[in-house]
C-alpha cells in the first residue's frame, strides 16, 4: 500500500507544480469547484 501511495504522491506533486508554474493556485481552483458544486446542489434541492 505504501508503494501505491508513493506513486500517487509523486503525481500529485507534479500536478501541483504544473499548476503553480502556470499561474494557477490549485487550492483556489478546488475551493471554487466545491463552491460551484454546492451551489448547483442547493439550486437543485430548491426546485
């Protein structure tokens, strides 16, 4: 299991570095995505 975790961590770090190098903040992007999903879910529940 530790070997699998190491592989995913390696790719996670690469993806984070890619976003950061290209002027994106992955934490902000993830937060915005979650806010959008919550808003859509709330809108759907209200209908």
